[in-house]
């Protein structure tokens, strides 16, 4: 497990779903910036959008569901 997974578990156990949702919103920045880097360096658009941007979207949807909880 990565440090992010441990952080999510600790936040959920001791702080609550809202704090975990904010952490996931902050975490979604990483795959979004990966999308930008792939596009700026001439990488394939399919990789940028289908992998990195889709990952950011899934993380943001998960965060929205945690905010709704």
C-alpha cells in the first residue's frame, strides 16, 4: 500500500468522510497535471485523455460521493 492509501484510511477512521473527500480532491491534481505533461511533450492524446484525465475524473467523482455522504 502507498502512503496515500494509509492516509485515506487514517482520515476516514479518525477525522471523517469530509476530510477524506478534501484529500481526494487534492490528490486529483496529480493525474490532471500528468495529462498536461503528456500533451505538452507531444505524447499521444489518447493516453493523455483516456488514462490520466479519466483517472482524475474518477477520483473527483469519488470525492463528490464522499462529500454527499
